[in-house]
């Protein structure tokens, strides 16, 4: 059983309190605990701080990195964090900060955290165990169709489950840049061909970039997120099937997100020794809150369309998109 610590007893103490732990689980519900002091304490900690809800909401519940209903859930999350402590720690450190940043600055911080983990042993261990994924070249992975003031963008690599390959990334970046340059485009609809909207990053390309500083530079130049986010009010994403990793990180920036029944969502990056790196550390907390984002990413669990609608990750469930 995880030992639960009274939150009030830790405020003001330094990080030696951790004694090498990969996370701390604290009991919420202290009436006399100063929320500002507790917030400052949490943000100084190098590991995830998990809160267990008390019998009633209190002033500090929003300050935990994750907030759960029971000690049993702490046990489940703790076992996962112990497997990937570095990725879990970087995740919560990034999401603590990005909520207060401009989107462009927050995306830079996410990229730096992602690059840090790319050079770490947790990601390298995952690379040695991953299954071989053959790269599938697609001539035109992103298709555009213009009709009056409406632009339709389609992810058109169904044989690759619309994975965010370098070619797909560049195609989306070019399309999103076009939107930013053309004021006559009033509405943009983004959808995907085949059985799912997107299965996330192209695993065949993971670990191929050896110069991690160059990888960060490329992300700043060519990642679609910043071009999408700057024009978010014009975008509607239409989702179906699996929306994994980048497959929900990018849509979460949009003004409107619609999904068919049976659509599901997952953030698997922490299990790979990474964090969401296509903008998800910025877009998703701004839709569902930092605590739910951290729980979704650390647990790696699948989120149904109904749950996503309840949380605010999507805006509507429709029969046809």
C-alpha cells in the first residue's frame, strides 16, 4: 500500500523529503493549508505529486499534478511512474509551466522536454524493444480541396494509418501555413481517410535523428502545431477510429472537434520514455485541465468518445463527419 502523507506536513520542506521516491501521494483536505504556499511547494518538486481527494473539495485540490479518488488508483499510477520515472517527471514539470505561457513559448518548452527525453535511457530502452515498422512512402499524404471560402484538408495515408511521418508533418505544415496566409479561407475542415484519423507518430522514424539539437530546430521550423494554433478559430477537426498521440494533440488546438461514435483517444508517449511532442502538452491541458492530461498520459489508457465529450476533449459526437 502506498504511504499517504498529509499535504500540510510537507509545505516548506525541501526536496530531501522525497528520499529517492519517484512520486509523492498526498492526502487532500487540509482546511488550514495555504493554497499559494502549497502551489509554490509543488512546483519546486522534481517528481509527480498525486493528490487523493478528501471528503470535500478544498483550496489546494487544483494544485496537484494528478488528483485521484482512491489510494488504489495511486497504487496503479505509482507502478507506471516507477517504470518511467524520468518521462513522468518531465511531463508534470512541463504541464505545470505551459498553462501560464503563450502558446508559441509553451510549444518551445514542450520541444525541449521532448528532446531531453530522446537522449535518455528510458527512450533508448524502448527503442531496443520496439517492433520493426517498415516505412511506407506515400506520394501525397495530405490532400487539399478548396470550395469557395472553405478549405478541406485530408490525411491521405490510410495504409500507414495516417501516421505523422516527416512527409505528413511537412504536408500539414504547408497546409496550415496556407490558411494563415489566405484571409479568404473562412473555414477549414480536417479529416482522415481510412479506418482511423491518425495512429500518431510514424514509429519507423523514431530514433533516426541522432543530432537532438537539430531535431529541436526542425520541430520549431516544421511542426504543424504552431501554424494551426495561431488560426484555431477557423478549424474544425472531424475524427473517427483511433486518435493516438499526434492524432489528438493537433485536433485539440482547434476551435471545434467532432468525432464519430466509437472514436477513441490515447497518449502512449510516456510508456515510450517520452512526452507528447506534437503539441499535446499545450493543447490538451487547455481543453481538459492539467490533472486529467497528466493522468491520461501517464496511464496510457484509452479514452472513449463519450468520456472525451464529458471531459471537453471533443465538442460533439456525430454519426457522420
